[in-house]
C-alpha cells in the first residue's frame, strides 16, 4: 500500500500502530473496505487481505456502526467482523482495547474518525462520530470509559482527528445545527442553511474530556474537497465506498 495517511503525534509513539487508508485505483473499488454497503464481497475481502498482510500479527476488529454513542471494550485476540458483516460488534461506534495485537477499525466516508492512544497505559481507541454521535458526545464518553475501565489519565492520551467532511462542505439545516450552539464557532450561517464543523466540535470535546491541545492533531482534510483521495458520501451522491481508520497496540511493545 503506497497511499496512506498517518498522524505525526501517533507515529512518534513506538508502541502505537495506526493508519488511515485512502482511495487507490490499483485495487478493486478504489480500495473500499466496507462489507455493509453491498459492494462485491470478494473485492472487499481482497482489499482487507491487503491490510492484513501489512500487519500480519494483528487481529482486526470491526463494529456495526449505527451513529450511536455505544462503546465496546475489546479484549479477545481474534478477528471480529473482518470477513463477515454479520460477525461485527453490534450497535457500536467506539472501540477500546488495552490488549496488544488488536487493531480497532472505523469505516467512514464523511463522518469523523478519531483515534486515541494512552501513552502511559498503552490503551487504544477508535471512534466514529457523525453528527448524531457528536451530539451525544461519544468522544467525551469514550475518554470517560478509558478512565473508568482502565484508569487512564486524559493528560496522557494523544489523539488524531482523521479526514472528514469540513465546514466548507457540510451543509445542514437548523434541525441539526441547533444541537451545537454551545460549541464555540461550530458553524457558519448562510441564508437558512448552516455549515457545520464536526471536526472542530470533536476537537472541543477532546479538550472537554481532559486532553491537552498539544496532544491533539487535526488532519484538516475535508473528504468532500479531497474526493480523489477519500470517499465522500455527500460529494459522491451516496457512494458505497468507505475508507478505514485504524489503531492498535503493537505486539512487541
């Protein structure tokens, strides 16, 4: 895989393994990785096998994302939902593990993927935050879960906010925008529409959860603007493709 996106802040942590996939025309379906969107199953499994070959000693975990604020702790070292959509962790939009050798994954095509890593306790988390999950503060709830379940200190957590649709392209109505009026500079009002900034809101939630500014890295990449590199559900009129953001604790750490 030649084309991937990674975070400087996560790459500096020797026990953390992560990446964000991009579109790649050398692979079937531009390297889409979603089993739930009715694309050709064998093509998706071929693409996933490419990822698996890159991290041959990792077990991959996939959730059945439902725009909830539900969080699952992953402790079993086995592939979950990797070859069958029916075997995914059901009704879940954030994953946490303190086990080495487990790769947590999030599938998106505009929603906000957030990768967290506790540098002291070696705990990884992957979050899927659309507007509904953001409204329910899934990012704050995930940090709280890391603290309550494993004793994480938010000051020791680093975070990467992966490519997602930006305020330049994410037009919503008041039904959606009204949920984010308590966040500073969360949207621009243009006539009767609102340009919502989900990455910024989740950045603010990370701070509210106790992370420090220096420990958060924003990609500042809009999937709609960069549709040649990332799938965008809005820009591509309901595309079936999804890219994958993933994070785990290295086996040899």
